C-alpha cells in the first residue's frame, strides 16, 4: 500500500517511499511505476499516474509520496487522503521495498515488493493479532488483468479457522488493506 495523507494544516500524517534496486550488473532497467487509488478513497482522491524511470546497473531509485513530484495525488488541494497500490514493470529483475512513515507519531513500517512469479492463491501469514494495543495489517493485491474473488481465513495456533473475511471482489491491479483492528468480530 502507498499513502499520502495530510492533516488540516497540510502536514503529513502518512507518506510512503518506494525503493527500487536494479539487480543487474550490466543492464539498465527501464521502469514503469503505476500508482492506482483504492476503491474506497473519497471521489477527490481517485487520481492515478504512471511514472517512468531509468535505473543504471546495480543502482537504485526512491519515489517518496512526500515529495512535490507527487502533488498530483492532492488533486489541486481537494484530496488530503490518497491511499492506493503501486505496480512496477521493468525489463530487468528488481528488488523493492515500500516504507510507510507516520511522522507525527514517529512510527514506520516496511514491506517487500513481490513480482508475479511470487503470487500465490494461498498465502500464510504468521501471527495476525489484535490485542494489547497491537494489530496487524495485510495488504492484498490482484496482480492479474482479470477480476478475482478473495476470501481471507484466520486460524488459531491449533489450526482451527476462527475468522474469515470476504469474499471480496478485486478489480485488475486493485489492492485492499485488511487491518485486524477494523475487522468486526475479529477474535
């Protein structure tokens, strides 16, 4: 997930940085990075954009939504809460991470980016919680060009299904976030 969220004074409450590393030691990477809004964004926050970049062999680039290059997400000042997904296409293999920062509370989180070859119909996440002031977020993205249906099951330590969410319908390249603190009835 990618964020660019501001408070009423225009200060960032959430911003994200995509870091892409060209893993080739000889080929230049020609990269297309598409930012797509989540379907539950406010109408003013539905802008999408594709950015093209070149990454020399062995080098990396950063794309930070807090930078003025991403002012398009603000939609001329009418959007204070852009949330979405990022899709990266390259002619060479890349390694990538996304860092999300919450500057006002001095917190951050990171997750690795995965390619289509790593997509799975079944994914197992360890320890998804909601207790003691902690919670877990799962980012689910449809990486195909077809509509898919997704159901998420949660199991206890003994292998018994204790909660399920969905099914959800995801459009091509659409992403959603499941946050255990927001799931009604989550154990």
